[in-house]
C-alpha cells in the first residue's frame, strides 16, 4: 500500500487498527520519520554544550522548570553529576541491558502500568509479536485507555543473537536453554511513545542500550531531571512476554533458520520475516504478562554480587602473580639465586598458578551456574552444561 493511502484521523494521526504486520511496520516507519523531522525543530533542548553555559540569556532560552522558576548554574551542575552517575549505573562498555536489570531498576509506576494494576486508565493489556528483522523483534503494543494513540511499536534487539546462532551448532547444547538465555540476556530497545522519548531515551543512550537510531543527547531537564527509571511500560510488558515459552518458540524457529541459511547472516531478504495469521494466533496464546519486580530485583542483586566477587578474585590473582614475577626477575638480575633456588621458585609459581586457576574455575562455575539459574534452568542441568563447557575448554587448551 502506498504511504499516501494509509488512513489518518482528523488530528493527523495514522489509524493503526486492522493493519497487517507489514503495513503496521510501514506506518510506524512513517511515524518515526515525522518524529525525526519534528525533533530537528525542537526548542529549549538542553544539549551537552548548553550544560556548560553560564549566561543568563541562555538560561532563559531553556524555558522554566516544573515549579515555574528558571534554570540555574546549580541545576546544570546537578545535571552533569546525574549524567556521570548514570553512566556508572550501567555497563555502558557492553551493548544492551539484561531483563533482570531492566525490571529491577524501572520505576514502580511503570511496572504497575505494564501489569495493568492502576485505576487511572494508563495500564496496558495486550502486545503482539509481529515479526523479526534479523535480531530485532517488532512488537505492537495496544495503547492504554487514556492514550490518544491506538498502538505503539516496540523494537527489541537481542545482543546475544549471533552467539546463539553459533551455539545451535553444538548438539550437546539445549536449544530451549539457548533461547531462554537469549531472551533474559542483554537487549537494546526503542519505543515511539512519549514516555520513552522524553524520559528514557537519554538514559538508554548513556547506558548503551538504546536501539539507535535515534540517539538522544539532550538532557530531560523537565520530565526526568533525576534520571530515574529505565524503560516505559510498553517495553517492560514486551520483555516480560519474551520470558514465555510461547514467544520463545518463535525466536527458536528463527534462530534455527539463521543457523541453516547459506546467505550472509544479516541478509535482509533472508532474515526479515513477518508472521502469518496462523503464527500470530499461536503467539497470542502468550499469557505471561505479569512482571515480578521483586523477583527480578533479587536476581539482579545476586548477579551483581557474583560479578563483584569474580572481579575481586581476578584482581587478587593478578596481584599475586605480578608480585611473584617481580621477585623472580629481581633474583635473576642480581645473580643471588642458585639453580636449585630458581627451580624451587618456579615450582612455587606453578603451584600458585594452579591454585589460582582452580579458584578462578570455581568462581567461573558459580557465575556460570547462577546465570543459568536466573534464566530458568534447573541446578542439575546447569551443572551439566558447565561440565560440557569446561571439557571443551580443556580440549582446546590441550591442542595448543
């Protein structure tokens, strides 16, 4: 259907009811185009350069705060501190954010709206998984009763997609486990709603989990000056549905297709797929719509503790080995050590390295199993999967 033929309401908004999956995507691509055009004309945006401003006239150009007063140098200082803090809150060196962190650090009101547990009409109830563009899922989310819109489009990129495709080639690895880990693992996302645009896209850009374009560098000085929250209700609701076997089955099907295809892994003609009516009916059976924030906060806390413990051990191990190397180097240079003494030191070093290696393996095992348990695997299966991984690593090391 030509773009000009898409129906619009009197206020100019596109009618999104009753569209096919492909037409839904085309309409929202047009909506995104209009949003980008409007964004270029935006006024009073607080750009990074304006944060350093100290001119009263420039402050006046920023408009007023929610309490009606003008912005001040103290506000700019607070905003800069918040910006620095938010970068440390996320692992911005790695793309994406895990489901556990997304839910754990979202605001309670966004969780309640995602679960439709509010009485003001802002809750949402339904989401439809429409298709995939290689590693990006396209989801239609029905807007709330209070919204002027009928639907919103959520786009979610699975950052572990390439690794998942490769792992499917290992017959010893469970495909169901791979998909479960993928859906609970790191994702980047975008939503066309105002909540994401004015509250969260800036945070997502700073945290390196924004599905760009677009990226946002203008600070949300009025709507979210304290940079709280992570995602809108539409993203939270969509990600929760991806924790169900119903939607994961379709992800698995696409992963297996990617693993078989001869074309390039990102060939649009081979990896872009919108689901048929029969597939959409099966996907609509997904009943996993309730987000358990307490459970995900607990899971994220365990993950953080495991990561800190592993980092401490790695740091401690590195320090011990460095000290030993320095001591041996000094002994060689001074000529104070005899051959027997050097051999004794080498044996001590080997023993220390063996002990440190065992400690690291033990910690790696714990982190490995914790991650699988968080993804829903049983402890017995997690132990078995770690043994397979360790055996493979030992075989690789033996060949070197």
